[in-house]
C-alpha cells in the first residue's frame, strides 16, 4: 500500500477496507499483521499496528472508494519513499489521469508491474466480495503492459503511480480475463477520492 498521516501527523498504513477491515467486519483497534494471516502472520508477534479508520463498503448503493488506514505501533520503522524497482515515490499527482497514461505498482502477489490506463471516471463497476456484490462509480481501469497482467488476487491495496512516480490511484479489484492482452483488467480508486474520504495525506 502506502504510508499516510492524519492531521496530527500519526504515521499510518493505507490499504483497502477489504484488506484491513475485512469488508466492514472488523472493529476499530483490531490488530494489523505483516505478513498477514493468509501468509502465515501471527498475533502478537507480527503485529505492526491497529485499525484506525475505514470507509464502510455499501452493498446496496454506490461506492467511490474501498479504503482504510491503520496506525503504526511505536518502534515500527518504515520507508515511505521506496517503491522497490520502480524508484522513489515523488508525491501525489495533480494533473487529471488520462487514458493512455503509463502506470506502475508494487504488489504482494505480482510484485512490480507496469500498465496503461484504459478508462477513467468509469461507473457501474461491480465487484464481488465475500459479503456480496458492491458497485463503484468514478473508477480508473488499467491493463498490463505486453503479455503480463497488471495485478492478481492479493495485490489489493497497492499504490499505483505514474511514470514520474506520483500517486494516482489505490488498487482494489481486478479480473483474470479481458483487456487487449487477455490477461484481465484492474480497477482502482482515484487517490484524491481516497485521501479526501479518510482526511489523510500521503507521507513523501
């Protein structure tokens, strides 16, 4: 994901509701583990923080974001600038995202991947969750470059950056079919909507 801070400048981890808050089923203060339980993480040995805030997923109406933050425990060190092989994180993009923009992300499952924005302000994106289907408006659609997928299951919560390493979106869903290369399409919340919903800024 990414590292963020609130108005009181507490360092936090930014990810999806369905990653940190278990699709609205978690309670504020719940332990956040790294690695997560699915990857063998155990509480309290792998605890890095506590769930602080999440935007509830609406399974009957329309959503714009799937996001949540967790405050880091004291003594947990982090590097907000390092984007692995992508380079150094530069901040938040201000110009509007456009179709054809080149993007990249670092994810838990597929690591570093590159892609192209194929749609913006996309409405009626239906995503299947364990708790049911949820519909999203105003989303960004991305496909992988060449013959590779941009994301796979487990990459949710990845920060998506442009060619200048400026944040433009938060990855939250995708499929394994579709796109011009047949490797699936990825869907992401515009980063401005995420930051506004949670009243946070990214740490640069």
